[in-house]
C-alpha cells in the first residue's frame, strides 16, 4: 500500500515548542503528530458510534414506550460491577 501525506500545518512557535517538549525519547515530531491524528480519528469514530447507539436506543424506547430512569441504569451497572468483582475474586 502506498503512503500518503497530510497537509502541512502552520502553528505558533509556542505550540511547536510545547509539542517538542513532550516528545518521548527517540520520538519524532512527525510520529507525534501521526499518533495524535490517529487518536482523534479513533475518538471521533467512537463518538459517532456512541451517538448512533443512543439514537437507536431512543427510537426503541419511543417504539415500545419502555424507558429506564438514570437510577435504574446506575443500579444495573452497579450490580454488573459487583458481579464482575465477585467473579474475579473467586
């Protein structure tokens, strides 16, 4: 697969210095920028999937008329967490 380039980016010298200041040993600024872009792409995909699941859930609730309060949901999550902790300890 051929590689492609991202557009060059003009930034304030302060931002460049800040980015260079947090580089890990042996890490290049290009690698840092590439990782940041990958992380942001992943974040936005995850966010879009989350919103899509929420919209599907809303449509299902409207269709069935069954809604859950935040207290109900938190209680269910706490029960799942307790069960997971108990099985991990066993």
